[in-house]
C-alpha cells in the first residue's frame, strides 16, 4: 500500500527567492537519456501532456529505488540537480517525496518536481548510480541575470568551455 506523500506547502514566491540555496540540502542525479537541458524539458512536456490526456494528476514525478532519509531537509527548499553528459547542468525544485512499495514488494520513491528546469553554471561530475546528497558548498550557482551572456550560449558551447576551465 502506498504511503501518503510527505510534502510541505509551497513557499510564497517572494519568500522562496529570499532564501539562499546555500543553506539547503539537495539531491544530485544522472539524467539518463537526455543530451541537453532542452531534451529533458521536451521529455517533461511530453509526460505532462500524456498525463493530462489520461486524466491523471498533471505532476512530474521521478521514481527512484532509494528513499532519502533526510526528507525534511530536502523539502525545506531543496532541489534535484541533474547531471547531463558528465556535467551538473540544471536543477528542479523538490515539491514532495512519496515513498511507496511497488507491485513486486520493492520499496521505491517518487520525487515530485516543479516541472521547470533551472540552468546552473555547468560543473563536471563523474558518473554514479542512484542519487547523492548535494550540500550547499558543492552546488553550482543558478544562471542569473548577471550571467545572461553565458545563459544565452548554446548548451554544448557552455559545456565545452566549462570542460576547458573557462567558465
């Protein structure tokens, strides 16, 4: 039987913007099958459209086998940072963490995400299995208005410049 999702009410947008990401705990996960942020955005759009057609709740949920133990910390403004082609490339805000037991009796977890990809300054990341906690000192900053020139670059160019140590 599925457990009720553990979630927090969303913060007011103004309040959320005032809270620095630096004090939060996040998750880090490989984005398998996507070659770019745009690929992942298109996948999200496709999944949400399919759910709407079927009359299902229109929310993005990523299923993972391991259930995080630090749920309260993650839901206090944390994000899921995506590793795309060997670099941390974008993040999505975590909205809820919903542990459940699948039909084979295996414990799993749905990470409910805000369906908006927020590009971050690319940072190299080695492959790993599952997910990892990402602490504040290790997280790359968001692409902000101050880095608009970088944000407007094609993603492949940003990745290459980052690999060369120029970003």
